[in-house]
C-alpha cells in the first residue's frame, strides 16, 4: 500500500476531525488528507492572536485556499 493510501485509510479510521493548520508543508499535507478522506467532516483551524505574525496568518490563508 502506498503512503498516501495508508494516510487516507488512517484518516478515515479517525473519523471527523480538526487539523491544527499552520500553513506549513506538514499541516497542509495532513489537512489535505483529512479533506480528501472525510470531506465536510474535516476542518482545518489556525490560531489568530497577537503572537502570530500577520504574514504567517496570510500565508496560511493562501495555502488553505489551495487545498
């Protein structure tokens, strides 16, 4: 079984979930896998606080738009 297929199988086994999404590569891969495996039962969440640089938050928004 390919790694991608295994990841989707694991995500389906988890069921509905929220993915901590920073906009980086790792969280983008997990968020995409969750969306592919679970559709509307998956949601990606990103923290928005004074400690998060505005540029990082905007990058996370752009990346989320591509998923």
